[in-house]
C-alpha cells in the first residue's frame, strides 16, 4: 500500500489552484486534432461537485449553453486537463449543488453568477 501511495504522489499535479464547490472555473482541455496536433478548448462553468481524493479527484462543472444545461466531469490529474483557472470564488453552504439542475435556465444563469 505504501508503494502505491509513493507512485501516486509523483503523478498528482502540483500547480493546481485551491478550488472549491461553488467556484466558477475555466478548465482548459487538450483536444487532439491531427496525429501530432493539439489545441486547448476552454470549458467555463460552476463546480457543482467534487469527488474522490488524491490522484482520483474529479470535479463536475456545469454551464448553461444556449439555454441548455451542460455538465462535464473532469479528472483533475488527467493529462488531458491542461490547467484550471478560477474565474470567480463562490460562497456556498453545500458540498453538492445538484439542485441547480432543476432550475430554469434563466434562474440558473443568475445563480451560477455567484
């Protein structure tokens, strides 16, 4: 078990900001276009859930795009996640913000502007 922890310690990204549930973030995702070409695509939204710990940490980011709610789950330590930037800090009292899924898009955009 100790050897697994040592291996995981080397694979964890160290340059990540201190983000929490309720923060609005911009996640830059590496997308492969050609055999040896990559581009960065931003996904900006609100963190509604944070799961796991250590190398298995993942975040669920939700945004409203053209009146439709879109959610993506990002493994934080994945090589496809280039960087995570905090756009705006949020202050919430819950650890999971799943209630935002039920809100109408106009209400959700107001709430997501925390």
